[in-house]
C-alpha cells in the first residue's frame, strides 16, 4: 500500500507542478509584473514554490534557505535584491522543488506520514495530509494564474497525472 501511496502522491504533485510550470512558461513578459489579486504574476509561483519547498522539509528547523532567499528579512522568502523574480529563477526553483518532492515522497513510510506536521501555524494534521495540502496550495495559485492567462487568450492544458510529456 505504501508504494501505491508514493506513486499516486508523486504523480499528483508532478501534475500540479507541471501545470504551474506551464503558467510560468506561457506568461508573456509584459504580463509578468501584472497583479493577480494582491501579488504580481511572477511572485505567485515563487510564493507557491517557497511553501512547497518548506513543507517538504521535516520541520521549520530543517528547512534550508536557498541562495536567493533573504535570511535577514522578516519574510524569509522575500528574494534578495540581487535575485529578482524572473521566469528563469522560478522555473529553476520549480525543478529544485520537483526533485525534492520526488526524493521526499520516495522515502516516506507509514510512520513518517502519520507524524504531526511540525509547522506551528498549520492545522493539527499529519505529514501525509500536509502533502495533500501542498498539492491543493499549488492548484489554488495555478488556478488564479491560468485564469489570468485565459483572459489573454492563452489556454493551457489540464495536467491529469505525472510530469507532462514534452510537446513539440
């Protein structure tokens, strides 16, 4: 059963991250800094990935800031001034998160999945549920991004399962 769980959660994480990636790749340069609710388009996937990265860590203390994160700011995820949020930064970060997700899910056990998610600002739920929560968070923001792109007549494919196959 554990192998099945790992397989389906990995596939759904891949599909969700793949859809987020499509939004980033298809965003026109002149739309990258447009507001989507209260954030710029480019900040939305960056913010999403920061939390994917964080919640794949065992707990806050184990989370390692990336070179572009600002450890000296109240908002640890605010990028350093010399690391603007570009499509390249976001797509590179997405690949880092994709790799981390695959590695994390591959070693989860029934015991680790039942442990409390050790992030004090979250509901009291398990690491197993935290993975589902993360997928929902990705899809929440991907929905806003894709709706914004649809208003520009850019229609993206729905990712059903797994990392999307390259298209020609």
